[in-house]
C-alpha cells in the first residue's frame, strides 16, 4: 500500500518533503528518550548509587564507559534543551536528522513536532519497538501482522490521532538471547 502523497518523498514530523531538502543529515539521534526502561537499575547497592547519581564532572568518566547504567544520563525529556541543541546543529550547517527513539523508550511525536517547528530542522521520526524490556505489556498477545499494521498506521495516518507520521522503521533493538517478541518485531 503506497500512500500517494509519500511517493518519492521523505516523511518528516511536519509532513512530506522532497529528498533534495534533506541536506546535511544526522542518521541516528535521540532528542527525547528514556533508555532507563530498556536497561533498568543494577542489582548491586554500589551500582544503585551510581544509577541515581546526577550527571556531573565526578560521574562523567564512568558515564562515558557505562552510560546506560546512569538514570540521569539515560533520560532526555526537556524540549527546550533539545531545541537549543538542534539550533546549534543548524547553525553549523545541519538540515535534517533521523530521530530513532522507538515506541516504549519515550518516543514523543508532539515534542519532535515542536522541536522541528521551532528550529526549521527536518526531523524524521522512527516507528516500531526497541528491546523486549521496553515492549508494552500486551506485546505477548500481538501477532506479527498486528505489529506491522501499527507501524504502517504510524507512517500513513500518524501516531495516536496526532497526524504526526513516522518516516522510518526503527530503531528496532535486539537482546541476547533474542526474545520471542523481538523476533516478531
């Protein structure tokens, strides 16, 4: 099923554009995300201390090596901060970015729309699901066709009645060993 208004176009959160308008493009970004749901807190007491510590000069070295094991580092929720950072990208010649945050790890269509609208940078939003730990509770009952239909709706109709449409399938995550629901996705 090809949606005629998408044929030959790139779907951004603001609507379809001609491919020539992409310009300098970052191909894997997370402007708004919650990776803590996919990795969760550690099992040790000392690990919990680091997990709950704020990002600071004291924690930065360890965060560089174990970023997902720090809750503050794994969560980006502030649209205003994202707008500032995307404006820096634009000021240095950037035009577009693929926002790879999946369903279940904080994908925020309305937030991405606001960021793109405020900055003039094209944002292409992802569809689908990340690792099993971040899948919705009903995923066990869904078939591959159920998942495919939902992804197609995200691209052709928009997310949850917003009209904001995904332009790429992903980021799809895989654990090891691969979970049954990850196989379906």
